[in-house]
C-alpha cells in the first residue's frame, strides 16, 4: 500500500502551531516550504520563549530553504 507524500503536508503545516513542542519540532523538519510556513519557521527560530530544539529545527529548515 502506497501513500501519497503530499497527503501529510497539511498536517505538518498545522503542526507548526501545535501546543506541544515535540510536534512543532517535527513539523519544522517536514512542512512544505512556502510563504506562510517560511514566516512561521522564522518566528519559531527567533522566539526567545521557544524550546531550543524547536528553534534549532526551524533554523535548519530555513537553511535548507536557502540552499
């Protein structure tokens, strides 16, 4: 059984706003990159109240977008 990878994209994107830091961290690594998610990733990276692992995941994902 095969699953279309794009079917998970909306869930990954929504995870960027989740209340659980583990979900935000995972979403940061998987979300599709477009204007809204890039903006949210930048907010997660720069938020001093955010967990360090979420900040790091967001920063890494933004670095991937630049490459």
